[in-house]
């Protein structure tokens, strides 16, 4: 009995440790009871339906396809441009060339600006808030 009284003696570190241990134990038991009382746990079945699994697989596949497309877009564009260049040189007008070059140069300039300036500085620059919307 004396040892039990010593355990509860006034020592802030000892009482805090003991209270934490008891609280951890009580919460652990409560969680075990909650988990054990769910029908899926008792039946040993996953609560994910086939339809949910299929949707999850579709979204994962779509994400991976988008990432691959982003990675390969530059290579595909370079190949298409190399194939289209002879036709543009023979049939294209000056205005078409200017429009293509201006659009490409403008996009590159915006991307470089967005990469070089930190977010905090970029949003302070006048007329550049729309670049933040592209990020």
C-alpha cells in the first residue's frame, strides 16, 4: 500500500507521465472497441465498393496520363514543328510567322518571369497578378 501512495506522491513529472499513460491506455481501448464494432471489421471485408475502387483507379490513371503528357509535350511539339517547318517556310506569310514567334516568345518570357521572381515579389509587380493564377 505504501508503494501505491508513493506512486501518487506529488511530483509533477511523475503525475504527468502517469496521466499520459492512463489517457493513452483509455483512448487506445476506446478506439479498439470502436474499430472492432464496425461491420466491415467483423466481416473481414473492405468497406470500399467495386465502384469506388474503379473510380479511384480511373482518377489515378488520369493523373499518371496527365503527368506523362506534361513530360512528353515538349518532345512531341518539337517533332511536329520540325515536320511542319518546310510547309511554313514555303507557304507561310510574314504575319503568320510573326504571330507564331510572338506567341512563343511571350509564353517563354512569362514562364521565365514566374520562375525567377519569388511569389511575394511577383504579386507586387503591377499587371502580373494573372501569372499567379496560372501557377
